[in-house]
C-alpha cells in the first residue's frame, strides 16, 4: 500500500481513535500506529492511544488529548508555539519557546523566553522574574500579573469580566453580584406574592400541571417576539406598542422566572402550590439556582481541570434559569396572565387541600 493511501486512512481513522481514547477508561487497550506521512517516507506520523489519552506526533508537532490524571485536556506543541485547552500553559525558566503560547480556559505561566505572544482566554497571564515575551501579553477574562524584572516587548492587555473590581479579588466581587441579584429577585418575588397571590398560584399550578405545553409556548413566544415587535414598528399605528413590547416581554420573562422558581422551591420544601406562605418556596427555589452559579464562581479561580467543572456549573445554572423563565412565561400566557381560574382537585400535591366541610374540589378564582 502506498504511503499516501496509508496517510489518508490514518486521517479518516484518527477521529475514531481520539473518541475511543476520550470515552475509554483506564483499562483501555494500548494502540500504536506508525505510518509515513508523505510519499518520500522522510516524515513519520505516530499515534499512541491508551487509557491515559491520545498522543499524535508528526513533523515535530505533538498533540495530546487527555492526560494521565484523566482530565479532559488538549495539548498542541510544535515549532510554531504551544496551545492548551482546559489546562494551564507553562514555559519553565531557562527554556525558549518559538511562537505563541495560548491557554483557553486556563492560565499562562511564563518563566522563560517566548518569542511570540502570551495569550490566556478565560484565564490569567503570570510572569516570574526574568521572564520575557517578544510579543503581546493578553488576558481575556483574567489579568496580566505585572512583576519586576519581566520584559514584554508588545502591549499588555487585560480584559476582565468585572472591570470595576475596586481593588477586591474576583471571587468576592462575583459572589457579591450574585447575592445582589438573589436579593433583588427575592424582593420582587415578595412583592408579587403579596400583591397578586391568586395570580401567582394560578401561574404556578399551570406550569406544574402543563409543563410541556408551557415550555413550548414560552419558547414560541420568545422566538416570535422580535418578529412581532419589528412588524409593529414598521406600521404607524403599532409603533408605540412595538417599542414597548420588548420591555414588557422582559418583565414577563422575569415574572416567569420567579413563578418557575416558586414551583421548584415548592417541590424542595413540599409546600403545596397556592397555599398561604409562598415566600419560603420562592427563597428555596432561587437559592438552588444561585448555588449553581456560586459554585461555578468559586471553582473558576481554581487551576487545571476544576475550571472545566466551573464551566459546567455555569452552564447548568444558565440552563435552569432559562428553563424556569420559559416555563413560567408559557404558564403566564396559558393562564391569561394569571386571571384564568384553575380547579384544584382534592389530594393533588400541587394544590392546597379543601377546608373541612367544603366540596371535593376548590376553584381559585
């Protein structure tokens, strides 16, 4: 078989090998493949698959997927530089790296000499005394640690997620913002439950009993709102409504998130929907949602694989908030903004039980 044919075969099989190494456990079999990368036979590609990961070497370039600790990482080392994904990039003292050093969801630590730029995306760039960078030092979602005895020939740029840090560390600032948002949500939830308790009960019961229809209607309304707003704006009569519609819909989404959190908290506290005293359930539901983001913030400032776990918690929190908002918004529309009476059957876990001497069903109206 010609070397070019073998090389093409390797390129087709390489994704499967990478997938097998990522999903396989420590007991995975070790596989080693060596082929000529060109027709001349002077360049050799090597693929080594084991339970610890995949190592691909070709023309002086080394690619590693996974590591011995089992963490999900991507390492690319070549003559053109170094790339790390979900891992930190390090240039030890006394070493010279030709090209750029890049870390995505990781930090860059430079103690030697980098001929290119040092870039960290969702991480920081840290220098030790005596380090030098011929290019730029850029940190997106982090900071560039400036120390004495460090030479950076290019520009130094830091794009933080919280630019107004007031000299405080990132964790206290982000946790304070989360706490502020949580308090604001609890405050509006208290206002909603105090002024419109019956409407809150109707929306909550609707979202609990007709969850699928509520989320579908909420998603459809979210997608249709921009189009309806644009159509109203281009008309003369509907111009004021078209301008106000996005703001009204954002308020509806926020109210839907409060109603959805109320349902979630009722499940946690076993509080019947519609029963007096809705605030403990609202507090519990929003506390659970905020916990996902709080854990993500704390783990975000940890090195290595824990930053990947932080991304997971942030995504789960965002997914939960989005789902609760869509379900609550759809329930608002189904219940006609909480004005549609709902019959609560006796014995239903999501509804208050009937008073002694009453009929077997009660109507919230």
